[in-house]
């Protein structure tokens, strides 16, 4: 009897979150152009989606920008985390507060401030400015992923490596880097997702020739009816679901392994 | 003494696992009762049933003669000291202790008085305004006790309260807990897996294993007269050997026939023979002793632990050192040979042949 | 590691100075200045005159120097002008606050109930909360357009019962709904992560000491989850108050928020980065104030809680 209210509540909450998405997905198979009349089943919108040159070039841009920005951010961010880890307390606090700044800053403020900078420096808005902006907002996430790993690391590991004959560089490569690899990878993946997903900052720092996928999506939502967008949503939903499921299954497997070992 | 808590035929299952199997137990007023057993024996579940955090699948729980199965914890005149204290991290020492009184809207003056009494009782005067997060384990422990006692419960439940403390502190707290119990004149139900703790503090020890009660008795009873090999092995170290009861007061084990003081077994019944290591006297080997070779000698402070390899491996406690390789004789007096029914739970390859009650040894 | 490795943070510091600190300083500078245009002889020009001169110059094949010079002058005008938009600012704050409060009430029981489940089940529940978050928020918002339209799914559904149709899209309610839908997970996740750290025994201790369900909630669970409430509020309120797309898509053109106002100054036809910077500055200061207030919420009593 205690269960019923909570069940109703779960159904309401998940219904609220998922019904809009399922309606989108259902509409992606709707032959009618109108969103509200079902006239028959079709894959047309998917075919049209893949034949849409704008969307495909935006997709390519998004992926290229995300890969370049995440790679640069990961390298810079990892070096920065190691540097910050070795700083004195006061310097570290000041820099960490500055690192949080772009995270707590409303995105739109970051976006327009970068736009001002590029206009001020007379850099044409386009591919370059997008990459620079994306690196900027990815950097803090990399640092926040790597820094905790450094803190968890036993500092004696580094000393032990040197004790056993490594020089500083070898000790670093053979001991420190492997210890923080998971943090670096998480940081890279987070950067990748944030970069692919970003709309607001890209909106202010992109030029007409360098549209990313979210910006193209935005211009599509401005048109009243765009069934291709439904198809795109469905594809993105399936990809995200697959990624999350794989991650969860791996985690469960890993924890089971740990249990067995114990 | 009056019965304050009666457990009648209580069983409990978790995820298809029988945690408690039809246990019954009476607990008397002002008694210090310890539930003792290895992890997973059901002792904590028993405690949580009394506390009201777990509802039994079957059976009844009585408090002062009233059935309280369905009474929520906040309506029971029973309080708990939790395993890791479960202090409220957002409240300071004073407010943690005052928590129960604040709930019952006690006037400020009385709260102040009671809290101060409690602080004195647990020796924490001056710590009122401290955050509980900055106390040592021992101090947190004291706060937890004071917090649970402030409502003047009839029964205090303690779930391995000393488990997180170091040895020295644990000994101190043992005496202190005992003192508090006598001072407050209430019933303590104490859960532990530490047999020494159980023997030191309790009026009554309840030994549990695999969801059943093995033996109930005073610490002396439990130690000197364990009812089965499990209890014997769990309470202190023991040599447990397979034997055959020839007739009353005559048992065969380790290749010899010994006199003993036990009777009431069927002729030629297989039994467990339990001998405490400190009851064994090492002598020069003779025809009447069990002879073996000393395998190792370890100094333990009060005594030497000597491992003797005969037809069985024996643990012997002795104040006199031996050298490894010495040939020694094991001498036993009849009253130190404890005969027990084979318990299927403990010795493999044997099973209970009849359903007669597990007897105490006279 | 050693002191020398701290220099590896240098490129990052340089990067952050150029791309975070300098832009924020630019915002500050633009907010307190105005651009005045002159011709090469030092006469002040209006915007139209300047545009004319440039057009002439370009028509003449760019002969001679660029004909217009710009100078920045310090002014409070922009900040004062922000006051003209106070109704928009207040409206944004109100809508974002409503959305935040509803998210809190909607998410709190869920976060608590999930935190008391078996760990494997917790993982699944949280995964399904995060899943919509991973879809682009434009798509999520677009999904609601389909539902809320005049002849959208909800109105069609209500029609079956003979009620409606209701005007749902292009209302303030739709904007609030869009905010809740987009930011609800940002409320649930921090709440959940704080609540998983509350020991079951702590709650049992409250029951044990005489607290019923309500008292256990108000005296123990609520105070212990304060840090989660604080960060949940920030994580919902900040993006909600500064959003500009949700209002565009679900509010129609009529329900402007601060974000729309800023966008208009930078990318709209009323290009005025000075005013835009001033509004951004006001927004930034307001957000920082809110964050420091919510931080007070939990630092008050839970000081020393080891998180």
C-alpha cells in the first residue's frame, strides 16, 4: 500500500521526461509532413536527412572541431593539472577559483565575451574562433577530471620509481601518467561531449561558413515544420542510449569482477 | 527477575536467505545480555527486530508482556547505539544528545539539566559545542551512548559499539559500559563477535550461529560447559577431536581410552571431545599419556603456545617453555575432558543421529 | 613530483588569461564605455554619417586612409539604460525561480527514494535521468513544441474529453515548462549524490530517538541534504535565468528574457555591444551573488561535514 503513491510518482516523472522524446521518434516515421496527423509509416525522413548537404557538412564540422578542441584541451589541461598539483596552497586556490569561473559563468556571458574578444582582435568568426572557444570551455573539465586522480595517487609511488633507478622523466612517464590515465580519458570524453553538444557559445563565435550541428538544428527549429529533425533526434537518442547502456554494463561487470576477486 | 523482552519463535528471511530460524529468547530486566556469534549468525538482525528496524516474517516480540511487532521504532521504549555511532553530522555534541528531548518538546531548562547529566555520565563535560565530526572514535562512542540514554529507555541496544576502537580503548570502554549499565539500572542487549568482550561484560551470553541460538548461559557456563563443538571452538581456543563413547564416563579418542565425567550417551556413540589448551599438562612421555613431538613454541606473554604433533595436532598453553623437537606426553584429568554430541554444523562427515536435546555436562 | 613541474601549468594560465580573463575585462570595458566616431579632421560623426563616409571610401577604390576613427569614452549610460529593461530582468528572475522551485519539489523525493534503493537499481534509475540530458537541449525543447502546439498532441488528447483547445505554446507557462524539462536532471543529480552519503543508520537513529517520518525528514534528512539543495538550486537557476533559446522556441517572440536581450545587442539588428556588455555584466554579478547566497545555505550548519 505504501508502494502505490511512489509508483505513480515514478511513472509521472519518467513520463514527463520521456513522452516528448518518444513523440519525436514516432513522428520521425510519420509519412505526413504535419507533426500531428499520422498518415503512414516511412523511412523517408532518414533518407532525406542523410542526403541533406547542410546537415552532413555541419556534422563533419562538429566532429572535426570536437576532436581538435578535446585533444588540445586534454593536453593543455593535463599539463595544467600536474602544474597546479605541485603549486603552493595560495597559488593553487587562486588558480582553481579562476578555473571554476567559466563553469559557473552563464554560458551566454562566456559566449558574448569571446565574441567581443575576437571582434576586438579582428579575427574573423569561423572555424578558428570555434576551435579556440571550444578549447577554452573544455579546459576546466579536463583539469577537474585529472586533478582528483593526482590527489588519490600515492606520492610515494613517484619516489619509489626514482628509488628504483628512474630519472624524473622516466618516473613521470612510467608511474604518474599510468596512474592518472583514467582521469585523462574521462576528461577527453567529457570535452568531446561538451563540444559536440555546445550551442550557446558556438552560436556567438561561429561564422556563416562554419556551422556546427547544434547551430543547424537551431535554424531547423526556426522553420515551423522539419521532420528531418525528428529523424535526427531519434538517431541521437539511440546513440546516447547505446553509449549509456554499454557504460553501465561495463561498470556492472567490473564491479562483479571486483567482488569475485575479494 | 521480570522478563522485559520475550522473543517467541521469530524467523526472518532476506532475499531467500534464512537469517533467523525460529529463535526464542527471554531477556530479563536489568540484565546485561550479549548476543555472540560470527558474522552472519543473525545477532544483528535479532537486535534490529527488537529495535523495530526489521519486521520478523513470523513469530512474536513482547515488551513487558505486550506484543510490539508492529510498533514503529519511535514508539518503543528502547534505544540503540549504532555500529558506527550514526551521529548526526549537522549537530554538535550537545544537540546530538538533546535530539530526543527536543522532539518531545521538553522545556529548555529540563533539556539542559538532562544533557549535562548525560555529559557527566559519559565524561564529556566541556565538549558541548564541539562538532561531532572532530571527535575521536572513543568520544563519538560516548556521545552515541549519551544520546541513546537520554530518553531513559528500559532497554539499550548496542550493535558492536566497540568494534571501531583500538584494543586499549576497547578495554576501558568495556568497564565503563558495565558501570553505566549498573548505574542506570536498565537492560543492555549487546551484540558482538568478540568472545572475550562477551565474557567480560555479560550477565548472560547468547551464542548464535546460522540463525539459531546455540547456547544461553552465564559466561562461566558458556566457557566451562559449552554444549557443542561450535560453542567450544568459538569461545576460546579448543582442541576438538572425534571420539567414541564406550559407556558412561569412559571415552575413546586419540588411540587411548580415558575416564571422563560425562554420561547419558548411547553405547559406542560417536562424539566430539573438547579439551581446552590450558587444561593440558605436558609431562615426560609414558605409556599412559598421548605422546607427540613439539612442533612450534610461541611466546604469548602470559603463556607459551605449544603445538604438539601426535596422531592429532594439539594446541597447548603452558607457562613452561619447550624446545621444538622435544618428545612430550599429554596428560588429561577426567574433569577437563568435555564430551559433546556431534553437531552437523561443525564436524563434517557426521550427522545428528537422534533428536534428543543437547545436554549440558554435569 | 617536484616544484619544477608547476611550470607545466604555464600554457594553461596563458590560455585562460587570453580567453577568459581578457574577454571578461572587455565586457567590463564595453559596459562602461561608448564608441564615438570621428572623421579624419576630428569632427564628430553620427552612425549614419560614418557609414556614408565608409561607403564613399570603398566606392573610391579605398583611396587614402580609412575615413572613420573610433574612440572609447567612459560612461555610465549603458548601465543606466539596463534599467529600462528592468521588467524583462524581473520577468526572467521570476520565471527561473518558479522553474527552480518546481524542480526542487519534483526532484527531491525522487533523489531520496533512489538513494535508498539497491545500488544496482540506483545506477539504472540515474542512467534514465541522465539520458535526456545527453540529447541536445534544442531537440528536447523542440519536442515540447510538437506537444504544446495549438493542434498539438496535448490539445488533441484533451479534445477527446471535449475540453480545450488551450493556448499553451508562446506563453510564459510554456517557457517555465521548458526550463523544468531541460534542467530537472541538474537538480536531481546533486541531490542524489549528497543523499547517497547519508547513512541509513543516521536516519534509523532519528526514528530510534522518537522521530516520526515528518520529524526525521525535517530534523535530519533535510539538514543533511542542504549542500545538495544548494548546488541543485544553482545548477538549475543559473542556466534558467540566462537562457535565450527556450524563450525563443516556446515563448514565441513576446516573452523576452535577459538572454534574448543580450543576444539582440550582439547578433540582432540593434547591434550595440556596449549595452549588451552592460546587461551581461548585470547578469554575471547577479548570478555570482546568487551562488554566494546558496553557498551560505549549507556552510551555515554543516561546516565540517566531510563530503
